């Protein structure tokens, strides 16, 4: 997926793990894919080994952009569920979730992680658009204060970049002990508009962002509140639609956009979260967040395969339960990225190795399953397959 570098010109293997109460009933997993924006659709049946599935993607061509999702079937061949949920291409755009994306042969050259964005940042509009009328849940840039209902997350507890820093969020409650919905979007819309993002220096740029959106909790009448995203090539004078959906996804989900350099070499984004205020209908909690607006450029980049020094490292215990330890002979600041088996970034962090060259990572809140852990320190890298068991 686009959340990890996909090297062009080499075979690309996708791995997935199915988590089920009764694994004996698990059947096939199929990947459905297409070139981004294309009308056609192809599928492949993944190779099954226990509860793990893998497939070699049919292309490794530099510059190709794909969107895809997985279907899981039971052992009688009946459809069971999809990942991401409601991301099938046959669903109408206004009700469809974002799929997974793969950008073959691209590398990241710019990232806005919101750590240095403030209410006074020039040309940013953070909850102060003249057309806004929401009375609560106004956009802010801060460390998110999360919320749960019946054990299910409503608003994110962590930013996407590191899990410890800032992002743009729709309001923040005073603390995490307050009831979910304490500072959700109420009675209208709230708008976040970025400064211009300049991609003029890049020949084949792709722009992506991570977003969080919830509109289906606390009410028997869910999915009535819209999430909208727009782009502008002319510094906000005119806008075009990128997203407009009622479909929530209560997790960090990445979208990808290909700018048209013939129309402009700078882009502003506008993100709108809306409480629809339907008369006579009890409202749902509306929560949203934005993080990591990135530019990707075509080219395997300076850290392509064969150009990285292998990092000597160990990860234990594996399986992990509540935490695991990273051990390496290298001293300094370790950057680690924990991704799901289908490439979705779950946690990123920079951590200083201790006196024993160790870093401990808490995974209490993560679900059981296989993950990939990428480590980088002092110009060296390694990747480990990690199983979390609860």
C-alpha cells in the first residue's frame, strides 16, 4: 500500500491475515484491484496458509497507481466481509469508503505533519471560515483528546505520524474521561483550509493525506452527516471536489490524489466536517481528523533496495501481548513504523535507545494479528514480522 514504499521493477507481494473466532470456517480471500480511476476491475485469489494469505501483485511497473480491497469468504464460498469495509467500487461514491492504494515506484519528498501549524500560521484557516456555523467541535491543531463509547473509539487518541504529536482535530474535550461526543461537531459545519502546497519542483507528483471520520455512533439514524474534501489550484478562489461521502471509517485512512500540473503547480486543501442538524432526527457524534499531507515523487528514491545498510536488530517477545522490546547494537534515535499485514500504518515513533540499546513499545490497545515492524537508525534499516496475541 501507499503507506509503505513500493519499489518499482521488483515483484510485489501482498500479505494479509484473517482474524476469526472460528478459523476452521475461513475460506478464500480475493483482492479486487484496478488502476486508479479506471472503470475495469480485476481480481486474484490469494494463497492461503492457515489464517494467512499472500499474493504476488500482477504488476511492478514504475508509476502505476492502483486502488484495491479484499473480500473474505467462508469455507462454503459465501461472501463474509470486506477490508476496508464498504470500499467496493460498485458502491455509489457518496456512500463508499476509501480503498487501499498502491503507488509503485514513488517515494515521499514532503510531509506536513502539523507539528508546527498554529492558529496564527499564515494562509491557514483553522475553524474560522466565514461560512462555518458549527457551535462545537471546531477544527483545532493539537494533540488529540480521544473518546470511546462501549469500548469503541469515536475520536482518535493519537495523531497518525508518531502517535504522540499533533494533528488537526474537530475540537478537543477537556480530558479522555468525559463522555464521547463532548466536543463533537454540532449544529453545522466546520472547515480546515491548508496553506498552498508547492509541488512545482517535481515531475510526477502524487499527493496523499490521512483522515479520520466518524458519523455513525450514538444514534439509531447513522451516516446522515457528510465528510467533504476539496482542492484548489488558484489559492482558494475556486474549489473542486475530492471527497464527499456519508461513509465513516473510524480509523486513520489514507487518500491519494494526482494533481494536474497543467492547471497549477500549487494546491490548497479544504476539509469540511458537518453535523447535518436534521429536524426531528437525533444526531450522531461527528468527529474528524487530518494528518500527514504528503507529496510523493516518482522514482524509487535514495533508499531503494540494495542501497540500504542492513540493521542488526531483534524484537521480543514474539508473539507480543502488552508490549515488545526492540534491541539493536546501534545507539541514538530509532525510528520505527508498525504496519498492519495489509500495509496500513498503525503506529510511528521516534525513540531514544536506552543505556542497554533497547526501546520498549506498548501495544495494549492493538488487536491480535500479524504486523510488520520497520526499524531505521543511523542510516540502517530492518523489517520484522511481529505477531500480537491477546
